[in-house]
């Protein structure tokens, strides 16, 4: 799948609210409820922050279309459109 | 996407609110946010605001220096976990730059924008309430605070959890345990059934002649098919569920005799776990943000009260449409509310959010199930995103149940380390 990163450059704005990172796109902040951002946290749930966006998009697409089985991700991935998934993946890639 | 009239109204409310509560001019002090409730919602929102904009001064008001988490407290009741594993303090929250005040909020002056504690008054530009629930001592005849010392609810974790656990261990084999479950809405919809499972597990393994009777004020409940399949398989002799239409609704209790009364008669219990009806934590009512239901209507984009501008409400206290009252929900709402508050303080427009909830339930040590959902504002409330969410498959093999039990525990560790670590 070809990903057009340029479209999302617009989300990386420095606004009057003083945010120094892009605003999290819809849904992205909820992922860390299960996917630890803290590298020290011991968990069998795979790390998704700081991962190349293309990888995340591919797996999320497989979850959404039931090509890849999972315990919970199929049910969650279906809550996001292709475009939303892409925005989340790009934002996640920029997180430490 | 077509903009509905409701979502237009929502947006204009948010903008009007931004105009009413503008960011202080640059020459003035940093904008001040005060948060009430250092639980899953409140602690998350305090830290998230600080993370999004370190210039905002954030004060978190919490009644107790130690937080005892409800998720996984059913494992303590079932003898599978220590209460200490449920307890957290605020050291790391302070280290993250949040000013933590241990004390009870007793009043809000909404027009003067101040929160009152016994010995101090805190001014705010925006106030966020995440007070969780209060138990209604006026709703079930016979059940009040004194009765709870004999017939524990254990619906706020801590001493009550230990009390119920101790009553179960002290009970003679052969004793009857009775649980009373309220009508909707209440904190953690699958919680009573997870608890029933783990009490049954304890009885089966340690008091095999005993039994648990669940008296329910409802005919249907969260993950019902999954729970009932598991009960049939694991606890056929140790758990009986009585629905509303089968006479399960408890009308009154008597702590003197440890008796629960339904339309069909009296049921004496050796151990009685009474989960009473609930409402938003008291400070919400004092702030004027509850309606006649006892819960708080909110704008689904900003979580600002529909009744009092400048006050946001998140977590169990809210009327959140399709989102259940869970720790996961409270944390997810906290992140959306934090982003909105930061925007509003800057005079900007908050974005349309999406939120997630997942509630795991542990039915036995190696047996986990889940319900998951994705939500968005629609028609003025938080609605399910069509085609998403749902429960674990009914026909999942044993190893999938085992994996979900592992993920359940991993979720608890991850979320508590994000909130308190
Ligand atoms: C048995 C059980 C099992 C559960 N299991 C799960 C689960 O597996 N997964 C899940 O997601 N959820 C679970 N939950 C639900 C979860 O505990 C709640 O939904 C969650 O705690 C809600 O967060 P909150 O911030 O709204 O309230 P809370 O976490 O309760 O926090 C409220 C805080 O506010 C403080 N407070 C209240 N009023 C004041 C005041 N006036 N001044 C100062 N401080 C005040 C309280 O002391 C408390 O610390 C369970 C609940 C129970 C009872």
C-alpha cells in the first residue's frame, strides 16, 4: 500500500495552545490504555509507539478486514476508517 | 460527512464557552485547572493536561493519600490476589508536575470559579470533576452505611473488599452466599458477574458444599452469554443466577438477620454482598452538574457540563451514552477532555474525538473474556461506531480464553502504570 505522508504534515502545527507535538488524531490517545508507552512496563502486548507508520497501517488493515486473527484488535480496528487509521499510525510513529 | 444540527450546536456551545472562559492574557499568571478526584479519570486528566501544555498550572484534589483500584479487586475477593497489588500513591503524579492536594472538596462557586475545601479555596479557569460514584443509602430499604459494615458492597475498593473476603474465608463450608445486583446504570456493568464467577471459583475450590445465589434487578447483563456459558462449564453446582423476571429483584434487606427480601420471599444468607444503586459522587451535585437521574449530562466533545459552563465531568459520574462506566472509559475520556481543556484555554476549537473502551473480566484464573467498543459523538451523545466493538467470540477455544486472562492482567499493569506510575 502506498502512503501519502504529505497530507498529514498539516497536523504538525504549532498552535497557540503551546503544543509541541502534533495533536493526537481521534482515537490515538486511547491506544496507550493497553499498549504501554513506558518502555519499562512489562507486558505481552506488542509495542506500537515509535514504529514505522506503514507497518502499523498494514497490520491495522489486516485486523479491520479480519485477515489477521486477534483477541481484541479486530473489534477495535473496525472502529476506524482507513484515513483515521493512517493518521493514528503516523502520529504513533512520531511518539517515543 | 454531513454536520448534524446537534453537532453544530455542540460546536457552538464549545465556542461560546471558550469566549466565556478565555485564556488569561499572557501577562497574567498561567491558566489554572483544578481537578477533583485522584482516581482513573481525574489522575489521568491532570497528567495529560500537564503533558499537553506544561505551562498550565494543574492541581489535583483527592480525599485519600492512597488510591485503591476497583479493577481486579474481584480477584482479591476470590482469594487470588493481594489488596496491596491494588494500591497506588501520588508520588509520580507530583513528579510529573501536578500539584496534589490531599483533602475533600466540599463546594463549588461556579460564577466565582473557585473550589472549596475545608481549609482552602482554590481558584480555577477550568474545573474537571472525576469523583466516581456515591452509593445511594436511600434507595434500598434497610441498606445504609451501618448495614454495609455487615453486608458489604465492596463497590468501592479498600476496607470493604477485605471485609467481604474475610467473611467468605470465615464462613463454614455449606454456607449460602447471596449477592444483590442493582438495575442500570451502575459502575462497571460486567463487574458483578466477574465477582460472582470468582466467588464461585473460591467456593468450588475451598468450600465445595457452599453455593452463591445472585439476585439480580435485571433480565440481561454485559457479556451475558459468555458468562453463562462459563458458569455452566465451570460452576454448575456453585452459582445460581436469578433474573428480574424470575423474582431476583431485592426490595429490602435486614442486616440484623442477614436477610434479603424479594417479591418471592426472604432469603437468609451466611454472607451477603449487597451492591446498592449509585449516583455521581456528591461534589457533582454540590457543583450543580447532576440532573434528576443523579448523574451528569455532558457535551461529548469537550466533556463540559451541559448545566454549568467552565466545569467538565468525566468518568463514572457522567451520562456518557453508549460508553459504560469503567476505568478504561474514565482514562479514555480523560485524554479527550484534557485535549479539549487545553484548546479551550487557548481560545481554540476542540477537535471531534473518538474513544475506546475495553472491559476484561476474569471468570477463572486462566479464563478471560472481554467487551470492546469504539465511540464518537453523534446526536449529542457518545455513540457506538457502527460495525466496531463487541464481545469475545462465544466459541473461542480454551487457549484464547487463557490469552485474554493474560491480556487482562497486562491491561491492569499498563493502565495503572500510565495513571500512577
Ligand atoms: C468490583 C469492580 C471491578 C471493576 N473492574 C473493572 C475492570 O476490570 N475494568 C475497568 O475498566 N473498570 C472496572 N471497574 C470500574 C472502575 O473502577 C471505575 O469505572 C473507575 O474507577 C472510574 O473512574 P473515576 O475516575 O470516575 O472514579 P474513581 O476511580 O472512583 O475515582 C474517584 C476519586 O475521587 C475521589 N473523590 C470523590 N469525591 C471527592 C471529593 N469531594 N474531594 C476529593 N476527592 C474526591 C475519590 O476518593 C476517588 O479516589 C470496576 C469496578 C468495580 C467496583
